[in-house]
C-alpha cells in the first residue's frame, strides 16, 4: 500500500497520549459568554442586538451582507449585558457581544431541521451552511459556503475531509472521529451534494488507526474512502493534504477550488451534519486542553464565548506556572496573554507548556545548512524570506508560505524564521493591495 505524503515536513514529538484516550466531556454553559464578531476569515460581522435585548440560544447576534463571512449566533439564552470589545489570540481588539445566561438554553424559534437531503439543491445547502455560521474548524475559520461556490468555469470533483490533526498535543479531532464518525460521514454526504462532487475521501494520519477504523465502519458500503496518510507535520495543511491524496498541486496564489477540490475539517463536517439534522447553528465546539503543566488534560465540548479560564479550571488548573500558553497547537498557535480570551469557532486547543518542553533558546547566526529549505512543504527558501522583510523578499514568494513553522522548528541556529516571514507576508500583502 502506498504511504500517502508530501515533500518536506518535520517530525516533532507528538505528545498526543496526554489526551487522546480521554472521551469528550461536555462542559455546562457558563454564566456569561463573550462572543467576538470576528471569528472567521473575511468580513467581520456587526452586532444585530443591543444592550438589554433578550436573546435565544442559536439566535443570530452578528451578521453582514458580505459574501466571504458567516453569521454569529448566541451560544446561550439570556440577556445582552453589553456590546463591547474583547481581545483575540492574535492580539486584535474586536467588537463582541456579551450575553449573561439565564441558564435555560431556550432555543431560537426559527431553528428547524433542513428536511430530506435528496430534495435539496446545491444552493439550498450553501444557504443552510451560511445560515448556520459554519466555518473551517481546523483553525483557519474560512466560511464553508464560500468553499462550495466554484467559479463559473470550474467544477469540484473531490471532497477531502481533513482528519490529520498533525499538530502536537491536539486530540479533539481524533476523539470526534472516534465518537462521531456517523455524523462525519453524513456531513461528507451533504458537502458532496452541495458541490456535486464524485469522490469523497477522509484523510487520517496513520497514528490514529482507531479513528480510521471507526470511519470505515460508519461508511459501510457507501462509496467513500478513508486514506491513511504518513504521520508528518504539516500533513493536515490544505495544499499538502491535496497533494498527498490527489497528486494535484494548488497553483501559487490559487485555491483548491481552482483544481476541483474542496477540503474541510472533520469537525466542520460534524457541524454541518448537526445543522442539517437539527437546524442548530455553530454554537459549540470540542477543544483540547493539554500540555505537560495541565493537571488533567481533556477534550472539552464548550459553548463558543466560554473563557479560556473556565476551560483550564475544568482541567484542574496548572501543576506549575506555564512557560508558554498557546491557543491552537504549538507549531502554528498563538500565545495567550489573557485568560479571559473566549473560545471561538477556530479554537482547536489550549496548550500549556513548561520551560522543559518549550525552552527559550538564543538565536544564533544562520549557518547556511539548508535544513529549513528541505523541511519547507511549500518549496520556499525560508532563510532568504526571513532575511529580506522588504520588497526584495517578493522573489522568494512570501505569500505562498502556509505559516506552518516547520522551518523554525528544524533550524539548528534557533532563527525566528516564522516570526520574520509573517512580517514579510504582511508587507507583501500590503504591497499587493497597493498600500506601500
Ligand atoms: S535551518 Fe537555520 S541555520 Fe540552516 S539555513 Fe535555514 S535559517 Fe540558516
Ligand atoms: S517558509 Fe512558511 S511554509 Fe515554509 S516551512 Fe517556513 S513557515 Fe512553513
């Protein structure tokens, strides 16, 4: 059997055993949720409620006319305490609706199942997915309905569900694949119908054979495939996953849609399945809380807008002060500076690490060893990208960087490559928009 994989990549220690055998625990709704109006790529939402309004669970509280966006819903029923601000993991201060829960979880009256899938058109499904506020739940948070809208001259033939979860420590998708395999397969069926696609594949790294088996059982004799991929970081990056499964390359500056492929995370498929069967929009998700200084690492199903502090309390807090606290995985995640930060649609993990696992290393001069070039899955030259944070970086294609951090991980000189490349990317993006 071929070992599906991509060129480049690295093998960081996995640390999955801390939480992968812990079944998902559902946390009760908190007394208060802080729901940011920016939880996705694209246009931010504007609050559609005001201080003092009563809201039902699942009611729209933020929306926009923009196509590349997704509405935001109340994750509890209660009263709007304020329309204020909150800080996201990337440091941005964004508008947020703060809801004080009434503890009743009263569901919005307009929530209803979608009906028979066979009766729905592609447009109906795209509309349903947008209405439910569904975005990519692997971290990128790209609005799902946009992915199902190919250009007029294109078509989608393949849907890939991403069950790789290649970041160390994260195990939420692993548990979801074991515990909700049927929902994932139904979600795949809905997405295939939305895109009129012929091939449906679920990609799972070969370090999760139990998840692959659960999915195969759920598929039964339906014409979908589970593909076992070589465990390597970043196997779950969209372009690398497509290359490994279909042998097609997304062109520089292009999208998977341009080569007839749509990729969604397995948890996104579950959210679609739920929205389809019950009408309940995206108001909760599973988050891994793990790391060597977390007392009881767990996978928690939580309402969006729950604070990180509540998640950590549910895991017994820290055994000692963490040296690093991260939202997402340790390779691509962002530092958490404020425990009040809320869980959003893209929050896959909260990882707390000791100095022993995440030491602060002194940066040394580059020794031109080329290991970052070998590791880069995007065929870039990270050492040069990180050296020229101005227009001369353009020839090294900074916008093709997927920010996986493999270069920083492998660098023996501890160069802060990813940090500098992010600056070069921001500069290049501004130049493309004609801002510099
Ligand atoms: S891995 Fe580090 S030391 Fe080696 S070439 Fe790249 S930047 Fe230089
Ligand atoms: S240059 Fe970008 S894509 Fe390449 S290894 Fe570094 S972070 Fe990953």
